[in-house]
């Protein structure tokens, strides 16, 4: 009786070890697929990026800040040297949700700038192109307003 209970425990132990080994072998190597570029990433990047015919990067950054403030964001960081602006706001409909936006402004060539916006909603990237279209519409409006305003941001 005592020997059969011991054999039963050994059998369960061996089964658990075997399952662990099989599970470990069945797991794919995440290093091969982790951070690999995908078509979806390129598509999203396309939504997130616009090229503007202008060469004043400082003016573009000030317009980005103005657009973000118009949209209710609180500017967290603005780095002129990197052309980087990070902002956040509480998102509707639940005001405990957080919407974060990072915008980079880079010189593409002598006459053009690229602006890329990256939005995150509760630590999840936003992949809806409409969100980015709305941001760039606000940015274009801000560029127009900032150009002629003596009180520009």
C-alpha cells in the first residue's frame, strides 16, 4: 500500500516534468519574431507621418504644441534639439483613460519637414487612421493660425 502511493507520486512527478519539457519545446523562440517589421507596421507608420512643405522646424514644433493644446493635451516634454513633443490627456468617454501622443518633427530636406505622430490609448498603440487624420487636420489649422499670430505658442 505504501509502495503503491509512492509509485503514484513518482508517476505524477514524472508526468509534470514531462509536460514541462514538452511545453518548453513547444514554445516558439520569441527572439526570431520579436521586433520583426511587418506590413501592418509600415501601414500604420504611413498613417502616422505627413510631409509639410516648410523648412522652419522651430515653427513646426510650436505649431505641434499649439495643436496639442487645442486638442486638450497637457504638454509633458518638448525637446527642440530632437524635435520631440510628448503630451497626454484624459480620454473620453471614461476620463480615467489616458491618451498619450508623441510627435517628432524632422527635417526631410531643405524645403520639407516630416511630422510623425504616435498615439497610445491606455498603453495600447492606436492603429485607427482616422485618429491620425484628425490630429493632422488640427496641426494644419495650427500651422495656419500660428503663421499670422503674434501670440503664437
